[in-house]
């Protein structure tokens, strides 16, 4: 089967490192990462600006007992420290992912629930990172498990015919797969939202002698979307 032709869509970065205005969308989700009470720290990463959320802890009412039962102590403290509107999206994200707490008290967003041995051996995409009351750093982790010894050089994300290609990536060998992490930039945030809204979305792994493709199914879209919504809610 011949691959469907796609139309590359240029990404134009917003020059202001503080105000982030994603491309308007017909979807009903709220504008991604708006400035309000949190500062965005600009870090150079190629042509993109890495999004790092810095902010003071915001106190709110306690969680319901039934909700708290599903959260570890450090996760519960972090959720309770946010505004009321942020708590539900955060709980949704944390109940879709394995989470641990490191020695510095940060929540480590590890991998989606249901990430069994079979899924570990397949190409995949999900978010990973750390969250605390002072700082949130998240990346998109992509895994290519095509069986080749050669590593991909980049990925192209296609959502309903619109394509975005990453810069050159450094893939690391992990068992039978090649894994890379893309820092959460404004360009990537826009693309990720398009993926979760799209009827059809694929991630293409590209490199010399490599032409692998990962179909982003509804389960993966949900895993990506809950984290996107949580990050959006942290900065209303």
C-alpha cells in the first residue's frame, strides 16, 4: 500500500518566550499553557523553546477521601497544593500513569498503566517527566522497535494529513528498541494536541534504511491527552 501523501505544515515559533499562543483549533480544548501566576523559563533547544513551568504552590481544599485513596502521599500533597480547577485533570493524569516519588519529593511520571511486556516490545509514544510544586518538566518519549540494528534519526508526526518533523534526535538502545525523548516545546504541544484530536495519527521513524510507522490508537491518544490537559490546568 502506498503511503498517503501529507502536506507539511511549517511551524512558526512565537517570539515572546513568556506568552504562548498555540494555533487556533476547531476542537473545544482550552488554549494550551497560558500565563497566569506561573513563569515560563526559556531554555534553548534547537529552534524551539523548552517549556518549563515554575510556580509557587497554590493551596486549595482537601481532596475527597475516595480520591485520596488512589494517590501516594507525595502525589496527594502536590494535587492538594493546586487550584481547584487543576486537581481533576491532575488526578486523571496520575491515574493513567505509573508514578513514583524521588528523593527530592518530585513526582516521577514514568509510563502509562497497562504497559506490559508485550507493549514494551512494540513501538510506542507517551509522556515522561517530573512534577513538583516548584517545577514541572515533561518530555515526549518515543520508542522504535522495528528490529533493525540501525537507529532512527528523526520522527515525523502526521495528524489528519498535516505533518511535523522533529530535528535530529539522539536515540538510545533499550533492549530491542531505540528510545528518544523530545523536550516539551511549544511546537510539540501544538502537534500533540492535534494528534489527540485527529481521526488518524501516525508517528513515522525515519533514518538511513529505516521506514517504520506507529499508528497512534485511541488508547495512546487518551494517555497523551490527560497529560496535556493536566499541564494546561496547571497554568490557567
